């Protein structure tokens, strides 16, 4: 009999398969996989040599008796799966979002807390090596007191990607759920976890997308864009989520005497001119990381008033999981710490359902889009 922790995976697409690979590589035993479509579940479990495959979550829990449930389905399917896992008493690793409303996420957090269940929330790009490097240097005081942060990205996503979960709020779609969560996790990991205030604006500049059969894997959806978008027989689905957002936040930091101002600017459909980046500005210097999630290169602005590129420290490079893909590397890093914690071993802090719930409540606030002040009728100045 194996003493390895047993994992049941929800989801057969990119995230589900990625979670399974990560848990296996870290010594856990993937005992089953649950999906929506029988023939897809059968194909994926056969390909990955997973002993159990099914479409019924409760039945899978009874058959597999997992220690951990890993959820990698679209966000609209997370709520029930998490509740089932909590009822079973399993620890839970969940991709973002936990659920589609802040109220639901708080309920899930409270249920897990009451049962003593450990949870991990996969806003995991905080584990990019250059982000870890930034955290170290900021803590060492290289930029002085943190004052400002900016996260700028433009993705120029194809507007005709087939209609699916990413277009629907009720299914966990939208750029706040699938981009902002990572950015917020990155910034809080470096500056401090206490979010004091937020204000934001969102825009749905997509409006509609073609409905196409056969799309299963999120990573390959571009391959299914119809060749003739003017075909009168095409059906179209209506988007009801944001594809661009601008968010302002204030964070408390133990390294700063005043709240740190943060700008998050993302255009999902807008073209990129200069590089996406994350920048941390302080009273004595700055850090600039190229890439929307901090993939690098990495630069420091110091007392000599010039920018200097910095190499990744050898210990941070050596500690990074040796897998292809930034997403996969960050999953491995988070799951490693999660497993350490479950086993009672020393682990680093990692995002939990507490973070996931706070993030979703913040997203609800931003989506209300009601922080504007009408200035049309101000008296003219003289």
C-alpha cells in the first residue's frame, strides 16, 4: 500500500491535466479524474494512466477516497465541487475563481475553516522567479519605502475566439477573474497582504463571439476560430464580462509609513506597443520587470540614477520547479508548499481560500463600477 497522498482531479483540460502532472511529480498519487464528457474523461485518463474516470463528483469521492481534491474546471463549476470535497473532508487545491460571487466564496471559506480543511487558491504567478527576486530586494530595502506599483498589460486576444466559459460571468469568465487575480497576488506578495481600498472601471469591448462545437482545451481554443466569420449559419453568443479593466488600490506595507498606491491596467483586446511590465517604485529606487506576470528581464534603478539589469540569484533559480511553461512552473511551486503543509512539514506562506474569497469580493466591488463622481455640473472656476 502506498503512503502517498491521494488526489482526485476535477477537470480534463489544460488545468486539470496540469494539476495532475504537478501533484504526481511531487510524490502524490492521482487516483481519479472527473470530467463533464464521458468520452473525453476516458481518453484523458487512458492517456495519463489515471485508474479512475467518471462524470459524477460524489460518486468519484466515494470510489477514490482522496486526501486532496484538485479543481481545474471553469470557475462556474467550482462551487458545487468544493462543497462536495468539504463534505468528504478532503483538502482542496482550486484554480481561480473559487466561485462566481464573493458571497459564495465566503461561504466556502467558512465551511472549510469549520472542518479544519487546508485550502490552496491558485493565484500562483506570485511564484515567478523574478517576482520572488523582487520580494527579496524590496524586503532588503533596495528601493527604500515602497510608494507606488504599476502593472500594465495588453494581450490583443483574438476577438473571434469561440464562445465559452471565459465570456460568461456565471462561468467564472472575465479578465478580472483570469488576470487581475494573478496581478493582485503578485503585488501583495511583494508589498504586503493587507488591501486597504480599491476603485475600478471595467469595459466589455468584445460583445459577442461565435459558437463552435468541439472546443475542449482552453489552450487550443484559437485553433477553432471559424474560417468564414460572415457565414450566415454561424450562431453567436453574447459576452457579459469585462475584457479591459483599470483598478486603483491602496495596500498597507510594513516597509512603508504610508499606504502604497497601485495601478492595475489591462486591455485584453488592445494591442501592445511597449512591453507589458510590473514596476515597484520607492523612496530610494525602483524595480522594473518585463512581462505581464514578471517573466523578465529584471532591472533595478539605483542611487546612480540609472537602470541596471540584474541576473536571477542562483538560489532562486535552483529552487524553481524544472518544468516547461510559466503556468505549470507556478502550479508546481504552489502545490509543493501545499503538500508540505498538509504533511505537517515546514512550508512557505501560500494563497488560501481566505485570499480567494477576498479577491472575489473585491472583483464584485470593481464590477459594480459605481465609484464615479459626476462633475458635469461643477461651478465654473474664475
